[in-house]
């Protein structure tokens, strides 16, 4: 077995916290901190497992954030083609 120091992916988790997929990236950040704490306590296998989960959640958050940004950009670019006449606005009220 490889007994080298496992990565906790803290930097990746911090970068992922700036994406709009907040529930996922906060959990990834927590797993990263838990991985670091497990390593300090000497639990190398637990730190490696928690680090992998932190990496997975951070990557999912980054991809999800990119999808949200693209969807918002497409939605806003299509909004300029939607014109409402005063009659249409009166129908809503």
C-alpha cells in the first residue's frame, strides 16, 4: 500500500466555493477539512478516502457551476428577443 501523504484538495474546494452550486461545494469543503484533520490524527486511510470525496464533490460543483453560468448567459441573451407590448403587459394584471 502507498503510505505517502494523501491530498486533501483544500485549494480546489475553496475555488469551488465561488461557484453557484452552494450545497455541494460547502459539503466538499467540509470533507476537505475532515481529510486534513484525519491526517493530523494519523488516520491515513481515512484521510485518503475523505480527500477523494472532497475532490469529487469539488469537481461536481465546478462543473455544475459552469452549467449554471452557461444557462444564465443563454437565458439572458435570449431575453433581448422577447418584446412585450403594452397590451401583453395588461393581460398579466
